[in-house]
C-alpha cells in the first residue's frame, strides 16, 4: 500500500524541488522520490516535507517489515546475480 511519486527531478511538475515534493505528497503520495543526489536539492525537499504523516509512516514501516519476506529473499538473490553480470560486462 505504499505510494511514491515518480522522480520529481523529471520536472513533470512546476516549481522548485520542495514545491514539487510537497505537491506529490499533497496529491496522496507517501514518499516523494528525488534521485539526483544533489545535497542542496535533498535538503530543500526534506525541509519542504518534514516528517511523514502517521498514516504514511505506518505504510513505510509495513513495507520495511515485508522486506523480510521470502519474496524479498528471492529479490536479493536476483539482484546479486544482476550485479555479477553487470560487473562481467563492464570488464
């Protein structure tokens, strides 16, 4: 049940990164995805959002708990295999 936005860096919304993140959360997203790695932008987003609402935090916590499921273990094995293949391809 966790809902996260598309990357707000993609500029599908107008305004600053903080305004975009706040708009995504106001529209119903639990998390606003920001992928650039730019620290100033991340600080702006964090400042615009503050702590997650209690309902959103409950969904976030539930998602983390489900990471211990058998499906998560299969994902970890597949991700490890992917990493080995990418390393081989990189030479």
